[in-house]
C-alpha cells in the first residue's frame, strides 16, 4: 500500500498531490515509450503526452519541481540542442511511486520554512551523449585521429588554386560548377533538417514563439496566490465532474434528481483514469454549482450532503462552462 503524504505548515497539500500525479503521468508515458522504442525520448514530447493524460499542462518547471524533491529517478541531458529524458534506474513503476512519496515526505520534513516547491534549476550537460557515442568510436587510436570531428579540412581542387591558375591557360571546363558541390550541400541540408526533427525555419520560429508564451504564462502562474492556483487547478477537474454527473442524470427518468455527494465522489474516483482525492472532487463540485447555479445545488446541512440536479443540457452547459 502506498503511503500518504505528510502535511506541510505552509504549502497546501494539493500542491504535493498535483506533483505526485504529474510524476505518475510522466512515469506512465515514459514506460509506454520504451515498449516500442530503444532510444531515449525528447523531454518536450513526454511532457506533451503526460499533459494529455492528466488533462493539465505539465511543463519543464513541473519536472524541475520533481527533480527538486529527488533527482535520483530521472536523468535529463542535452542532445542536438534538445532536452532528452530517461529513467535513471530500473526500479518497477509501483516501487518508484513509493520512493517518490518517501522523498516528498523527507523534503517536507527538511523544508518547513518554504511556502512553495521551487524548481531545481540545472544546466543540463551533454555527458550522456558521449556515453551513447562511445561504443561507436574506432578501436584504433590512429583511425580515430584520422576521422576526428574536431578538425575539419575543407577539400580543395587544383583548379581552385589561384597560384596555379596564373601558370596555365584558363579552360572553359574550369568555369563549370562541379555537381559534387551541390550533392555535398544537399547532404548538409538533410543533416540540419534531421537535427531539428524535420522542422522548417518558419516552424521553428513558431515553436519558439509558442514556448516563449508558455514561459510567460508559467511566470504569471508563479506570481499567483495559492488560493488562485488551487482555483485554476479545480477548473481542470470540471469536465470530468460534469461528465460523471451528466451520465448519472441521464440514467434516471425524473427531470429533477438528487444524488448523495459521498456516492457521487466515489463514482467519479472509480471512473477517473488517474488518482483524484475526494476533497478535490468535493471542491470541484462546489465550483461547478457556482458556474451552473440554476442547474446544480449543493445542500450540506448536518449529516445531509446531497447535490440536486435539474435541466441539464450538455451542449448549452459546456458553452456556459467554456470547455
């Protein structure tokens, strides 16, 4: 059984729950990648797939927060100006989650004075690149020196030498462009294209602009108050909560229906593809009732905790919720 996360005096518990969920999603996506590939994947690709899995945006900042908790579970390095990620150990997924929660609790004990989880900033090295390439180096020192990439010798033909041109008559054939020059250029263009995953210059500019805007949004998010962050976090749960309520609403003939809050929370937990704690679902239902006040009414009095649902219309409601 996976242990629980301890309470921090300043950082709300949902921040650690979100971090744990992000870690689980990244682990699942990375493990799935290795079922079909042997090469290590790009970090950006893994974060995009993990974001799709959790229905929330997972950025480099989030994984740097995970690395702040512990840097023993992932290894990140640069390869062709891109960040690449891989498992740093062969521990089973379930065991990795236990290790991560242990490290969260250890971090909480030793960082009682902080009010946020800071991202661990690191200048990612290319050491792992050399490890990957070391097996392909020539065994002979001499052959390695001959093909060393550190020294590039530009080929020169006799026809291109200015001193030799003076000593002989200039033929028409000397003015021709050798076709090999163009073949060599095409090869270079192909290499450059592969380096940037086949992206054109315009596509790379658009990608950089998109990343810049995302970084600006991350900076704005860092400046938000904890309550605002939690509110934005709950907004990501609204589609899942609404869909569960709508499915139950459709199963009963009456137009006005009442559901037990406790049973509804359990239903949502069972139908979710990733772990969700009851308090988050409860707060999400409260937020949903404020957005659809004429259709959802949460009643909590003494031991009575129910939600009354009336006149749901999926298309109209989704427009109102803007999801």
